[in-house]
């Protein structure tokens, strides 16, 4: 009997091993099949790849393309076929591309510290995006292929470089699939367009904050790119090294596009990344009709909001787009606002949108922007647009501490731009966030410098207020860790220091209340938590949590 049992156990064990090995081999085979394959090399590839960087006149040239700097901002000019644009872009900015990928991978490991979970996430994304190649036009795939050939791969252990780079272009979309992701739920892009009587000289002006709170490098290593594609409309974009798509851009025909995230859900199948769709608009659209035709015809991953302007049409519109429908919100006057929630019929009533309105900061930011546009009516120029994007008050002009997510400027912007479609001038903010100089660029003559048009840096960078606010945020993070480690006295000390550095911010009082409650000092905790509620918590979830703690401190249900 024992022999027979032992025999069966060996068979079961052998079967388990065979299944495990077979499953691993099958998964490896599938992952290899799902990897994106680069397109064939174009005829000009050999000549392009023979180009060498050549320092000249304060720039580094490669053929018709060059890398330079203006007021501390890296500046890239690329021209030619898709492959040539990609190859020269990759070769000229390779150090920045490497730094971006290093920091991006580090960010993923920070959010997902377990290596096995990272592998599962990679495999899942590989599966989800297995048809991504089919959704990206050949010219953009050639450009991406050129970029990876121009830039040496320093992380081959992460998989084929072309596959990684193609999937990085969908990172914004993937993050918006997960509306509870901290990159999304605690961020909030805000944009506006103004023209006619709303601006000082009747010009079409747009401003936007791109609040994608990813790795610090995305805010630090922003790049101004001027692209002159063969057969396409030249355009200028505030972007990152190695990026083919665009998120904030204006073309030489006077069409602008900026993209904001919107309440979304996991789609059923792969589609085109929004940054690639926006790139298509920039290369092909001369007016609103052409831009809207591209947007209506695009199949996208996730829901998003597009602020689109046109010099020819003399206005801006907001395009509310989901994987299923595309709707246009027309202006009701000579200005329009774009936050992160839907407002057109059929989309605004959706439960996900209604929940997002109630739980996020989108409505508050829209309200504050409306106040500022009303106050600035008839006076709007680049300087005032930058001041609006830098505004740190809540609706009603209430200042509730630096970093409040219900303000337009929560000190989290990855990048910020102002565009004058009438004059063809594009302003790109220098780091940190939108606080550095807004440097002016001429879309018709990219080499022409415009020092008189530069908008000075925000005063808080020189006063030390920004550094104090940043240190306060670090204190709050450390206080949360101290609470988790049951070092309640240490957490209380850190919360008090944060309040001294950044007075009036509700999170200081909230953490102080938590620490006092844990220390058994209930009356003091109740006072601190009452102050936190009075300071207007940004998110409904935070307000409800503070109310719950306050009931505990008061000994009520």
C-alpha cells in the first residue's frame, strides 16, 4: 500500500512539474509573440545612420536636426522623414532618454515594490497591448524605430528596446485606465482658451497645466521640440526626449491641441494612444473641421478631453472623447474651460462622471479658473495667462496652503504652456513645475529668440516659499511612515514642522489629529481635526476620513 501511494505521489509531482514547465514555456512563447516588432528599415536608413553629431554655433547638429538650449530649457529641432526625425532625435537626446527610463522604472518599483508583481504587471501590459502595433501608423512606428536605433539601449534586461519605447507612448493611457491610480486620481490637468473681447488684443490665447504626477524627471527634463516632418505641417511641442506623440502643441497653421484626462475604465481592446492621435492632428489639421475629423475617426484606449483651437476659425472647442463616442462642447462666449469631467449630454450624466465630479478636484479647479477669466476679461495676455496657471487659491480667492489639489497650481505640474495662436508664439514653462520662466518660441522661425516676450519666474522660487512647501510635503510623507510604524510622537513633531513650513494646509492638521488621537489626547485631536475640515480637504475621501476620526476623538458614532 505504501509503495503504491509513493508511486502515485511521484506521478502527481512529476505531472505538476510538467505542467509548470509547460505553462512557463507557453507563457514565454506567448510573450515573445506579443512583443512589438519594428517596421522594415526605410531606403534612407543607411545614409541617416551614417550621420555623426557635430558641435557648431552653440548647438549639436546631425544633418538638418540639432540640439540646443534656451534659458535653461533643452531645445530640439528635427526635420526630415519619420526615420530621420526619430534617429536624430534619439541620438541627440540619448542621455535624457536614458535618465527618463531609469527614473520611470524606479517609479514603477516604488509603486509596485515586489519584483514578482512588477513581472505580472509587465506581462499583463504586454498582453493588453499585444495589438498596439496595428493601431500606430507606419510613419510613427518608423520614427520610434529610428529613435531606438539612434539611442543605445542601456536596459536590455527590460526587453527589446523598440517594444519598450512603443509601449511607453501608451503610458499616459494605461495610467488613466486606473482612475484610482495615484498618478491620476490625485492629479488634475486644467486648460482654457480665450479670444476676442476676453483677451487684451483679441488674439487667441490658451494656457494649460499638465498635472501628470509621475517620476520627478518628467517635470525636470522637459524638452521643447520643433518638428518639421516631410509632407506634414511643422509644429512645436513641450514634450520629453524620445517622444513621438504630443500632449501640448501648436502647429504652423495655427491649430493647437492639449489633452486632459477624464473618468475612464479599462477598455476591451487595444487602440491608438492619445499622444499619437494628437500628433496626427498637429501634422494634418489646418482648421477645426480637419482636427475634429481626425479625432472623430480615431480609435482610442481611454476617455479624454481635448482643448482644440484654430486661428482660421477664431475659437476653441472642447472635444469629449471616449472609446465609444466623440462629442464637441462649443463655447458659450469668447472663452472656454477644460478640467477633467464631462459636460456634454449623454456623458455628463454617467455615474462614473458624476462620482468623479463629487470625489475629485475637477469642479473646484474649473470654478476657480472661471473666476480668474472673469476678473481678467479684456486684459488677457501671456503674462496674465501664466499668472492664472500659477494661481494657488481655492474658489473665492481663499488661500489654504501650498499644494492644495483644489487649486490650479498644486505644485505638481509636469509641464505648463501658453500659446498665442494669432501670433504663432508658444511659451514653455521652465522647471520647477510652472514656476520657472515661460520662455517664448516662434513657430514660424524657431531659431529666433524672443527675450522681451519671456514671462519672469514666479516670485515664490526666489523667496524660498517653494522650497519650504516642498520640505513640508516631505515632512508629511515621513509623518505618514511614522504613524504606520507607531511612532506617534515622531509623527506629531513632523506634522507640526510641516505646519510651520506651510501654514494653513489641511493635511498638516489632519496628520496632527491622527497622531494626537493615537497618543490618547482626544480633546487636542478633535481640535486639530476640526481645523483640518475647516481648511477644505481636497478630496471627498479625505473629508470623510477626517470626519470619521473626529467622531472617534469626540467619542461619538
